[in-house]
């Protein structure tokens, strides 16, 4: 940690940072540049070297934000100089990279010590699906602005995606300490409580969100999920239907409605709900899976198989390619054929189809990070493979 001394100037910190950067002592260089930016937050050259140092450290989101500061400052200076000349373009005399920093007119951009910087870092991490870096950046922003309810709220979302539920709950509770009528935080708190199977607390949080915003369909949907998780299927259907009346295009509420109808054994109503999902979001594989399962429960096996195959065809024609969905639907086909083999007079044809579909399921799941699911289906594949071998051996003995 570099000690900030009274007699250290921007030039001192910048020069020492450059020396450390050249010596590849990046952490110390970064600290020198941070101190220089504290004293002179709108210096193009310092931000440029700050960005280079962060990139060398592998902190790419921060480096990108620092680089954006370079561009903001550069073009703000260009604009100011042009505004001073009403008739013709000014010739710019900007500080060249690598030279000693000169005095630059103060512009209203955030400094390295301001929360806005870390919020920008968090946004870049979010767009790259790097939720750990996003959460870390929001924590740094909160250190600077501990009463920013929006940063606490976004931190809660990131932590929930990371499945760090206790910390997510704490983040949402901090939002509500600052802004008790922020309905989105009550909904987020309900989601986190539901994730941890604290269903009564989840329901209470959703109800609070709905007191504040009665037409907030996400809270009705969350309440439906909570009621279904508790086995309260009729209450779940009522909640999903209220969500759908508010936003009939939200496919997850239709899917939840279909599941709740299936739980009650109302398979025709479930099929209707699943078909609504397919119209809104054709590549949502769980609807194809659910409709096939409902048809199978009605004894319509051929229609179920056709549904699963149609689902695979649909997924294969929609981008981005959904390997998880294809894998699960191939598995569903294979598992049905495996069960058919137990009832068939000649098991081998069904087993061979099951093996082939399990193999296709494994191919697709291998393209996903779902290693546990892959291993689970691999065991079933090996089991069916062994059964095929035994069937062939028994046929040879008979012949």
C-alpha cells in the first residue's frame, strides 16, 4: 500500500507509477495511479496507464471502464475546444500518451474513488454473465455509498444468481432498511426465501410487494410458485391466473399454471397451458416436456412421443441452440422406450432405441456445464447398454 504524503504531487505519483509499470510491479503501479487520480481525477494520461495496469493484472472489466474514461475525457476536451471556435475546427493540442500530465480543466466525470466507477464495472461484468465480479464491484460501490438502495438491490440479484442465498437475503433487507416501500426488493426477498424453502416468509414478502404494487405480475407468479411448492395447488392456480391476467405474455406463469394443473391431475387444462407457452416461447423446452408427460398420463403415448420429437425439431431450428433442452427431450424419449422394453414381448428393439436416444442426450448435455446431469444419464446409458448385451446373449443361446 502506497502511503500518501503531503508533499507528493500528481507528478510524483504518476512518475512512480510509470516506473513500477515498466518494472512489471503492477499492484504497486496501480496504487500510485489510484493516488494520482484522487488528486487529479480528469487526467487522460493517468486513466490510460490505469487501464493498462488493470489489464496486465487480468482485471478486464475495470480496465474497460478506465479506458472509457480516457475516451470520455478526450472527446469532452475536443468538444470544448471546438465550442470556443464558432467558425472553423480547432487544432487540438492534447497531452500525448506517456508524457508528464498537464493541468486539465475539471470535467464532471466520476473518479476512481466514486461509486459510479464500480457500478460501471458491475454492469460490464453482468453483460458478460460474470456474476461473481458483478457482486464484488457492487460491494465496492456500497463501501463508498452504503445508503444506495439501488446498489444493495443489484447486489442481491447478483448474489442470488450465485446461489449465496443468505447474503442475498441480507442485501435485500438492507434495501428495505433504506427504502421500505421498494416493491422490487420485497419481491427479490420473496424469491430468495423461496430458494431456501422458507415458504411462509416468501409468501409474506410477495404479499408485501403486492400491497405496494397490486399489478406486479412477477410477485403473483412468485406467489404461485410458493403455493405450488407447499402443495397448495388450487391457490397456486389462482395466483398464476392473476399473473396471466396482468401479463398474458409471460410464459413462465403459463408454464407454472400447466404444472399446477398436472399436479391436480387436470391434464387437458395442463396441455392448454403448455401450448400457450409454446406460442409465446417455442424454444422453452420444459413446455414440450410437460405436454408430452400430460399426454402420456392420458394414455396417449404416440401423441406424447410426437410432442417430444416436435420439441426437438423446434429447438434445433431456433438460435441460440438449446443443448440442454435437446438433451432432456432425447432423454425423455429414451426413458419412455426403456419403460416400454419392460412390457414388450421382445425387449431388444425398445432397448436399442432407448440406447440411441440416451446417446443423443449425452451428446447434447456434454455441450453444457451440467456435469451432474450428464453423469446421471451416463449411468442410465450404461445400464441400457448392458441390458442390450444380455438380450443379445440370450437370443444367441435360444438360437
